């Protein structure tokens, strides 16, 4: 049975899945895809956008397929791009309409279904539990409807993606398992068992949520469940509703990158609230960057039994001033500047400066004895994994005024950093650790992706009491610092700005998503710590923004519904009034303050 090796890149072996002429999984490259946001029934514009996405480098293109008409339209799109000489497989995206899935399976190379809404649910009331009989009854209903669909796929050599979204988990699974990774995993496994029973194996799996921590933990749990069941289907990775700009790139790189570094993932989509072709270069760069670890050697370390891959548990550390302990992770910078959010410390001339002007020494590992004789209240020690001897661990255990500045030059830096932390866990060493990484980038987007991939996974795993991104290229320190705070926010360990959960848009979107996001951000970006969901339609909206403070959801053409937490408080507001109404709602609940 395959298992993640935290200290060595080890890609998960899978079966090969054919999607048209494209092969997924096994030893084939990680494939990159996007989703059109045109009206699927608008053939001309859909074909034009599909071509742009393919020309940008996509291996697959997905279209929303709400009903029979869209399932027939996607064939026209398919035939049109074939006439233009493109062989790229198309994917039909199905929600709520199993009949549309049957039609689409005859028309395109792949169909994506969502177990949470493939067929209707048995409604039993908000406060009732599903009995075993009721639970089994709905499974029988699913099975009887799903098998004919699989037979159509067999006849037409059509692959499927079983795509579980946190935002549309079925009432039945929510009732039995709660809003948990376990519920998402079981929702998927039910459909996989039917696939195996029916000897159908052209299957790809996805488990998506806007919460990067939950997304990573859920996929890890699913993979282990599949391995135990001797199921080896490829995985599609994505952070849904990641947003746009810097936030969208950081969140996507954190979630997708963490799993790619685990050796998990055979196709990816970076879901940005931007034009779909803009997703492709980001995804390509992420795949290429993580693949650099493939030929890196194994780092020698012992995995700690105190660590769990399936639930977030921050490593226990003692506090040194405001670093470690119960304090939120801190941010370091190497220059002063006009920061939107001020870093907690600066590193200048081999000293650490606090925001109050205090100055603390920084020592190399070779000078540990000099450090011990220093009477400074806080002492910073630069360190790498090879410096971590039993003798040094003993010193760290006896000292309560040392903070480590941890870096790695190893090709598999994540593996080496993990080895460091697992060694500390095994030694019960509670010294606080700042994660440090040096780059030489001139492109801010590339820095966002690299730093989020390298450091984001560490915070998801519960490691790190601070972050220091140093860059030798031509990027301002303000921009670098913004990336650092973005990584902490994207891993949910420190919230310093307004968070927007926004969908990437598709043919179901009820308004111009990019315009609306810009309007809402312009009015609310000063509300630090507030979380606002901006969703184009009802399909995944309320679910994905379940932990948002407020929600703005497309309810129909030109209509918007507003949410407070999970509760819809105002329905079908004219779009030209909706942003003002959102502001009024925030004010009415006491969450507004002036800039």
C-alpha cells in the first residue's frame, strides 16, 4: 500500500485513465485544465473562449452543463473545435440533473458529477437523524440511477470525474457525518464502490473546498481510504472559490502545492475569479515548480507519532516574547517600508529589530557558545537541519530565550524542514521556530507561488511560529511582506485583512463576477478580519461560504441574495442595489467601521 513519505518526494501510483486521446495518472505528466465561463448555449463565444484556453496550454476544458439543452450544446462546441484542428478533451460539468449527465456522456470525453447533488435527497427535516434504513434507501436510489449512467459511459468510452464539493455535500452525509472531511470522503467512496462493482475504471476523483486546510486534510484522508480499499484512481486537485489576484494565487498554491509535494495529484485547476485562460500559466508554473523535487534524495529522519496528517494541530512551543506559545505567527522583513500591514520584526545588519525599536542579536549555529553567554532577553539562532545535533537539542531544551531562524538549501526543502520539525517533536523540544526562505525572483506572481508552496504546507501541518521571505530580485519589500501575510491568512493561522471567498465564474454565474468583486473590495477591503463570500450562483455558494460572515450570491439574472453566516436574510435584490444592501447589512450587524 502506498504511503506518503514526508521526507522524500514519492508520487502516488495510479491506474491510467483515458480521456479521449489524453491519458491521466500513472507516469503521465500532471495535466492542467480550466473551465469556460461563457453561456454553454452560446456556441460562438464558447468555442472562441475554448480555443483561447487551449492555446494558453490547457490539457482539458470544462463546460457547465445544467440541463439537456446544455448537454447538447457542448457537443456542438466539441465538434466546432475539432473542425479547427484541436483534439483537447472536453468535460461536461453536471449539477442536479442526472438526465443531462446521460446525454453529455454521449457527446464529450468526460463528465463530472457531484455526489452531493447527482440526484435529489430524501428530506427528513432539520432536526431528525437518518435511520440506517433511510440511509440505505437513498444509497439504493443513487445506485439504481448511477449504474445506467456508467453503462452509457462504457458504451461511449467516456471517462468520469467524481467531484465532491464541500459546499454541496448532501443532506444525508451532513446528517450522518457532520460538516467534516469524513463526510466528503464517504460521499465519494459510495460512488467508487459502485464503479468497482460495475467494473468501470475510467474514473478521476476531486475533493474541493475553499478552506485550504480542510482541502488538504480531506484529500489525504481519501487517498488513505482508497489505498486501504485497493482503489488507485487519479486525483484532480483544486481550491475552489480561491478568489482573484494575489489571494487566489496564494491560496491555490498552498492547497494544490501541499498535495503535489505529498506526491498526490494527476490533474489540477487553479480556480481564479479572472478570465479562465489566466489560470493556465499559474497552474503550469506550479506543476513545474513542484516537479523539481522528483529527483531529490531522501532526507534521513524519523516520523513522529505526535503528528497527524489528517487534522490541524499546531506544534506546542513555549513563548519568547510574542513569538510561539499561543501567539499568532509573526512576520519578519529585511527592510523598512510603507507597509499596508506592518511586519512584527525587521532583520537588519545581523540583528532583529522589534516595532518598538528593541534590538536583538542573531547568531550562526557555529557560535552557539557565544550566544549562550549573551545576556540579551531574546537571541535568534540561524539554523538548518544538519545543525540539529543531540547536543544542540539539549541546549534548546534548557534555554527559554532562543528563537530559531530555520532555512533549507536542499532541493526538497519541504522534506528537510519536515525532518527538522519531526526531530524536535521526537525530542519534546518546544523552541519556537521562524520559517525562512530565500528567493531571487523578479516576477511577483512567481514569488507568490513558490513561497506559498514551500511555506504554506508547513503551516497547514502545524509547523512554524513565524515567516521570513527574503528575496534578492527586483520586488519591493512591501510586496514580499504582503505575500508573507497572505500565506498566514491562506493557511488560516493569522487573519490580517478582509478575506474574500469568490468563485471562479462559469456559465451558471448570474452577474459579471469580476466587476462585482472589484466593487465589493473597493467598499470593504478595510474591514480587516471580516470574511465575505461572493458567489455567482446557488450551486456551491452557501456551502462554500458557510464560515463567511456575509455572503453575496447570484439568485437569478440580475438578482442577488444576501446571507449572514448560513442564513439567507434578503432574497432577489436587484443587482444594481445589492452592493449597497450588503454594506447596510454589515452596518446593521455592527461589523462596519470607517477607514
